[in-house]
């Protein structure tokens, strides 16, 4: 996850899910859907940030539940970092 302040009253999300790490389009799309849904649920708490989520090799082997848990931990870290600044 890469994060930068955007000076806007809303958060924005970018996705970097490379074909070389996740070969099948079905899996890339599943991961993108999970990330977008997770972001929508927390977008109101992340005001003023640009966030780029990048998938690593092996992300396609995670179940949807495991992927949501990983995303939740990332959002919690970001929320605590936002609160500190």
C-alpha cells in the first residue's frame, strides 16, 4: 500500500494488480473487487488520502475471507497513521 495526502475532501483508490504476479484475469478481478469493496466500507474515515494498493505474488492463493482480513489490517494501520498526523 502506498499512501499520500491529496488535499481533497475525499479519499481516492488506485489498484496495481500486475499480470506477472497474478496470471489469471479471474483472480485479478476477484482481488480488485475485494479491495474496492473493502475501501468503500472505510472511505469516509480516510478523507484526504490517495491510496494505491499493490498485489504481490501469492495473493491469488488467498481465499476471500483471508484477503479481507489482510485488507482490514492494512486499513487499521492506515487509520492509526492518519490519526497520528
